[in-house]
């Protein structure tokens, strides 16, 4: 199908939930994508931090195909090699004790909040249920995760939202006030708030929060759905701040482009669930887990150093572009403060062959972690042209 045919079908039959860019991709290699008309684009978005090795990565494809030659799905009623292996690799790499697999970031966060309530119920009985989340957060599109998303635009239409969730400002006074009634069981944070503008939280606040939570046995849940898997130059963003979460959630990059999410339980929460307490039909699917094994095996210390080097290169070049007022975020999770309208800039970049994302008033760049210097330079040239036009 050509682009117009695809667009016509989509506009007629797909729910009108997305305002899409006028393009459909059919192939590519690494951080270079090709559309239906054969035009090439540099990808500074990676499918929103998902395709960490870009597209058409040979080794990753081979891992997926090998699993497809076995079985594609059989249900969590049975044991599964790729799932067990990925659980082991994740725990060994992160210090977590156990893992639950779902299909998405929202499900991972849903699982984390259920686990926090269960942990508190088991230990303290009823009444200790409150999830404290932060303003300007984003945790997903299910009702529970929307309730914990501290942005007013997400709190319309679907009333009533889940009770027992409170969003507060990212400072100790607000968190302490919210916990003062003794009902809090967890605080959930993103160390770098992605969707709301690529904003890094204050290091001192995060350290004080970690201490506060551990002293009161309030679980610290870190949402690493966007920040995890090397995006910030470390496996997880919380490592930059020296804090120790009780639960970590991951998704986006975890399987390099297939739907998978994980909820990681550290020491305190290791045994929070028993048989029947939580579940999923597709979660931890054999093919997605085989892809996940390939991804995590390649996230070596050497790979992280390369990511850090690329991030430094890109950030240094971005900082000196006329029209860029500030470069925010961490590593390869980059926010750009610009004077121009970000939606218009993103549309203009697309026309010239560059994919960029937006996050509120900022441009957001989340390139594949394997992006080459040539691809970065091509992208930078287009961005410079658009910002200086
Ligand atoms: C994308 C995102 C989610 C939601 O993930 P889905 O896979 O879309 O459900 C949750 N938290 C953060 C921080 C995210 O960036």
C-alpha cells in the first residue's frame, strides 16, 4: 500500500486516539528509517525509547526467529525457558530478587502499586494503602496508573479515579504532609520525568526521600519505564542518585521492540505475591522474553560507556545550536528548551527527514542507543536548519 491508502484506512477505521505524523515506515537499518515512498529518515525517537538497537538488528532478529521456530506462546500455566532465563539475567544484573512480567509500562506500574498495597496489608493490616506520586509524572493509561499521573489533563472524563492515590510536588515537605496521616504504603517516582518535559529530579530530594521511605517502611517504587535499560547511560537512572528502590518497573526498551514490561522486586518485596495474587495471559511471552535475553546480554559495561560517549557528543553539539536555550535530561534521554513551537519544529524536521519527539514545551530526543556518529551528525544538521530557519 502507498501512504495515502494506509492513511485512508486508518482514518476510517482506527479509533481517533492519536494525532499522527503524516508518514508510515516500512523498513530501515539501525537509526535510519525508510517510508512507504522510499524516503530515508534519521530516527531520534526509537519508537519512544523502545528500539534500543534501532531496526533490523541482525542478532536481535535471530534471537526472535530462533524462539519462533520453537513455540510462540503457551501460557503461564507452564514453565518457559526464555522467561526463566530473562528473570535470572535481570535479577543478576540489577540486584532484584524476583521479577513479574507483563506487557507494558502501565501494567508494570499497576503491578508495582498492587504489590505495595499487598506488602503493607500483609504486614500492617488494613488502612495503609496510599500511593504517593509526584506532580508532572507519567505512569500509564490504566485507571490506577492515570490516578498516579500528576498532570491535570489526564484527570478528565474517567471519574471516579482510583482512590488512595495522592499526587504532590517533588519536595520533602509535600511528601511528608501526604504521609502524615499514616496511610501511605509507597511513593512512586521517575528520576527523570519523561512525558512532562524531560526534567531531572533534584538529587538531594531523591536521597532524602529514599531515607524517609526506608525509615517508615514506605516502599520506594522507581518507574524506569522510559529511563531504564541504558537510556541515561546506566542500566537504571536511580543509580545516578545512590538510592535503593524496593520496586522498579521497566518496559519500553526491555525487549528492543516487542511488547514486554517487568516489575522487579528487591529484598523487602521478594515474597509479596503468592499463587493467584496477580497474573497475565501474554505477560512474559516466550518470543518477547527471547528478545529480552538478547537485549540484556548486550548491555555490557562497554556498551554503557559507548552510550555515555554518544550522549556527551550529542549534548555538546546540541548545546551550541542557535535557538537551543537549554539541554535537559540525562544521557540519551534529552530535552531541548527552544523558543519555537515544538510541534511545528517536529513537523518541519519530519519533512526534512528527521524524527524527533516532544514532551510538553520541550523537544525530546530518545535515539536508538546504537546510533552511529554519521546518523547523529545527519540529524543534527537537519535540526540546526529547522531551528535556524
Ligand atoms: C511510557 C511510560 C509508561 C507507560 O508505558 P506503556 O507501555 O505505554 O503502558 C509509564 N511510565 C513511564 C515513565 C513511561 O515513560
